[in-house]
């Protein structure tokens, strides 16, 4: 059956069909290396994407082995996915126990499928005693696609299992967790269908890492919104006669914070459209669609399910009916929230000690943030598990030396300046040689350089590995030298140039996107909290929290785990998710604080909000941290580092920032927190005398106790 015509869930499984995981999905948009790559495609060299098959043995490769490898090469040349002449076998120059065959994969074929078929052929042990390994650009591309293949199954199953365990512990009910999981799955199916349609139409670019983040955010966000709604519904059930009244009241109470929270995330991630890195720009619309689907499921399907189930949804610990709740004091918050009531009372007694203590702790961690290394890692370092391409590259280096894995810098320049370009390149100490790409010539003779639209392609062999700092510096020097040649109009690409441009563009994106996100979040918070001071307070503490998380990440990645340098986009992604998601919990707290303040006054309102929302927000934070931690099942360094930063950061925001720092600072600022709004100025209630003035500190704390 055509999956495009099936139900929404079938399109979720079909997202892999519209993924783009080749280099173009991660290149800097408009950068010099990207332009060079586009121009280099015009030089048809007929060699496809090289897959290097390296053979190794416990003995030297002899003439009989080479003859057998020649027959293997002839067999491979007849395969439909081979796009040029198969080269080899070539005996090892450094180690006689190694040999290689170069198989060009046709550029029109699916690289992953072609490499899989190549490995199947080699699995039949074509040359006894020789172990084959497929590496090279095609081998690495195939192994990268295989790493992303776990997104549809293992990632989703781990995330849902973690959420289910947490929900069972929170609700102590067998039914509610299932209802929430169903809501999350519906949101996931809807978001998958929308993203599939948009990617299939070419409106957005989807890659493996974007799909993984989409799955995690939809499940985590929908569960968070469900936790907030269900907690409020439980409160209302204890005070109202019917489930319909309770659902309606719960929706009125949470729709504002939920929409503000979702709006913050959606607008925050859409700020990634201002990025110049293709992977960053493509992520924004994908996540925005997912969050929209999560809100829709949480505010439509879930209320309907709660209405149908009534109090039975909470079985066997259903809340008491209205007549039971009427026996309680209306302001006795701690009766329903003993643990968080105690936390609120403690914060209320010593707010200055709490905010100074947590601020000092966060500042100490933030001091390590400048040490966070995000200069990028080599293609062999991006995998966290053993893969054939990496093992094969090590074998290739052993047999043929470090130069065998060298990737040249590609220089596209005006053909009339070929000699000057070559001379400039060879004049650099980091370049071991430079040659134009030539037409095939007679044996022993060089063909003429290939020209396209008056341009020539020069390959400059670098003396250092392409992802190394030395190679990147050489490319920078090469660009400077070529810029001095009048009329050459030279652009430099290749792996080292892409690494250089990615680092530079990532720095530019961070400087542009971060202020945009902060401005968007600030503008969303102003109408929600009817204040200018409270939004500034929330932004300041969340930026401090992000810096602290980055500092801890630098310590853990470098000193504890000994990981390679992070991908240049990791700090930006971590910032966008931590500020947009982390501030959600402060939104839930402060929106409830404003609601309580209008009735009870500022101090009692803040403390009551902390007591009432403490359990649900902590549960939501743990759920989101657990779902992000599930990204670690994908064996890629980038996703592991992002998973750690966001999961740890969400816990910091939940347990420190929202629970201690924000309420303590709000108490320290007093009614100025709501300036220039009117919250906290008047409105008699259980926490205020009739003249609108707050009671004494002890009385306000007692109101929570």
C-alpha cells in the first residue's frame, strides 16, 4: 500500500524517505565552501562517491591473493550501483598484509543501500583469509545513515518507556498514563504527517538529527502539557460537583500558560531560520510543527478523554467530591501539597539565603562555560560505537600511511590563472602539492585540465588531516593567498574548508539567534505576566542557568568522559532548547503566582504557587529530561552531547531555578516583581486583610503551611 495514502501513523514511519542526510543538509548556507562544492559538481570526473574496500590478513598479501582480488574487482564492476571504473587491487605500501580496491558508487544511487549491497557481496568471503572492510566517503555516509535508522524504533520506544514509568509513579494509576501516552502518540502521528508533507513538497529540509529531536520534543512537550492539565483537573475535581465543570475550569486555568509555553518554544525555534547553517535552519520549522501538534493533542483529545473517564481516570486514588473538599480550609494549601508546602514555607522564611546560595552555585558553574570546546570533531570521532568505516580507515592508514586518507582542498578558479593558483597553493607549508583535475590521457601522458564555464578545479593536497586545526589554518591561509591573485576569482572548498566555515558560521549564528530568542521570549512573557520586571527576571535566571549547564558540560565532556570536541552547533541548539523549554517551568510557576497574587497578595501568592505547582512542574521536568536523555541511544556524539546538556539543564531549571531561585527573587523584589501591572497591589483574600496590605512574613508563611 502506498504509505502516502495511509493513516497519519504510516507517514511517521515514512519520514526516512524524505530525509536528507548528505553533506548538503549540514553545510553552511552561502559559505565559500558550499559555493565551491556546487561549482565542483560541474566537473564530471566520472568517479562517483568512492567506497574503499580494504582487505587485511594475518600474513602478507601474495600474488594469488591479488589475482583473487582482481576477480572480485571485475565482479563488482558489473553491479548496477557502480558509477565508474573500479580501481585495484592495490597492495599496501606501508604494510604488506593490507590491500585495497576503490569502488565508485554511482552518484544517482542511494549510497546507504549500495554500500549495504557491497558489504553483502563481501560477506560471502570472496578471498579466504582476507578480511574486507568498507570505508571511505561512501562507507562513512552509509554508517551515518545506519546510525539514524534507530530513530523510528529504539529512540521512540525508549522515550515512551521512560515516560510511562514516570507517569505511573506520578499518578499511581494504571489508566491515566495510558491516556497521556495515547495523546503523545496522536501528537507524534500528526506532526509526522505534517513534516512528511512539507519535506516531500520541498518546503522544509529534514535530516536524521532533526527527526530525532522532533520525536523527543513532541513526546516530552505533550506529556508536560498533559501533566499540567491533569494536575489542575484533579484540583478542580476536589472542589466541583461534576467532571464537566472540573474539565472546563482546568482548561480555563491552564490554557494561558500552555499556549504561552508553546508559543515561547515555537517562536524560539523559528528564530533558527535566521541561522546560516543548513542543519540549524532546517530544525526550526520541524520542531515548530511538532510543538503545535503537541498543544493540539493536549488541549483537545486529553480534555475529552478526562471528561469521558470522570473520576475513574484517577482510580484507585480518585480525588474526593466537592462535599469532602468543603470541609477543608480554602487556603490550606499544605493539606494537599505537604512536601512542596514545606519547601515554600522554607523559601518564605529565608528568601535571601536561597537566592544568593543558588545564584553563587550557578555562577561558579558558569565560570567554566568559556572552556566549552565546540570546534568540531573528525568524521571518525562522531560515532560512539564501533563502526566498520572507522575500523576500515584505521586499517587503510596502517597499510598505506596517513596520506591515504587525506582529503584535498578543492579550489575552483578562473582557468587563465591556473598556474598562479597552483603556485600560491604550493607556496604554503601546509600544502604538499596541487594539481588541476585533468581529462583522461594516453598511458604515461597527462590529459588537459578540465574546464567548465572558463573555470578549472585544482586539488590541493593538505599535509594534515582535513578536520585538524592545522588543516583549517592552512585553508584560511590559502584563501588569503588566492585573494591576492587579481582575476582568479578563486573559492576554496573541501572537508577542511567546510570545517572552517562551519565554525565561523556557527559563531555568527549564535551571535544572531541568541538575541532573537531572548527578544521573542521577552515579548511573549509581557502580556502573559502583565509585567516588565518579571519577564526580565525569568530571562536573566534562565540565561544564567544555561551558562552554568555549559560550564558543567565542559567539565564532564573534557575531564570526566574525555570526549572529542563538540559540534559547533551544540551550544546554539542547547541554548534554544534550554531557554525556550526551561523557561516553561518558570512560566507555569509565575502565571500561577500572578493568579494567586490577585487573591492573596504577592508574598502569599508566590508561596502558594510554589506549593501548588511544585509537584507537577517537577514531574514535567523529569519527564522532559528523561525523553531528551533517550537521544543517547542514537550512537552519535552530537546527539549524546546535546542530550546531556538539555536533560541536565532541564533538571537544573526544574529543581533549582524554578523551585528556589525564581520564587526567592520574587519575594526579595516584592510587589515590584509585577511592575507596572497591578498584581499584588490589592484584592483582599485569605492572604490579605481587607485594606489590601500584605500580612506579616510569619502570617504569609503560615498561610502556606
